[in-house]
């Protein structure tokens, strides 16, 4: 299995594990009376599964993004920037006058 696929699967499993812990804490601390709503409803288990799955998608995406951003890239060979920098000679700048046609009823300025 390629390393990137293995990294993705690992990070997704970690993300869904974090989601399970997050939903368990939401229920344990009874945030917004969630435990009561789940335990006294016939669709409570379905609600918990959907909450876990939706948060799992978010946490898995964030976990994978963090893992990708932390990947090390050894690009220290100092070969970049081969073009010469653009030098602007301020002494050779020439002012350019542009005139726009005047609106009707307003005098032209000179």
C-alpha cells in the first residue's frame, strides 16, 4: 500500500476516534440537554450515529490536513530564485499626462 494512502487511512481513523470522544463528552456533560434528548427519543441512537459520523468527517479532514502540512520537505538545496531581480531606476521615470474628456456642463481644467 502506498505511504500516502496509509497516511490517509490512519488520519481518518484518528479523526473518527476524536469524533467519538467528542460526542461522548457532549453526551456526558449533557451539553444543550443532549443526553436527555437522545435517551428519551426512539431515534436517539440514530441521532448519535449521525452526530458521530458528521463530526468524524470534519475531524478526519482536519486531522489529515494537519498531517499533510506537517510533512517534511527537504528542499534546502538553494537552487530557487534563478531570475535576476527587477531593478527600477527612479531617475529615468517620465511623467505621463492623461486627459479625460470633460463631462457636459463642467469646464475643463488645464
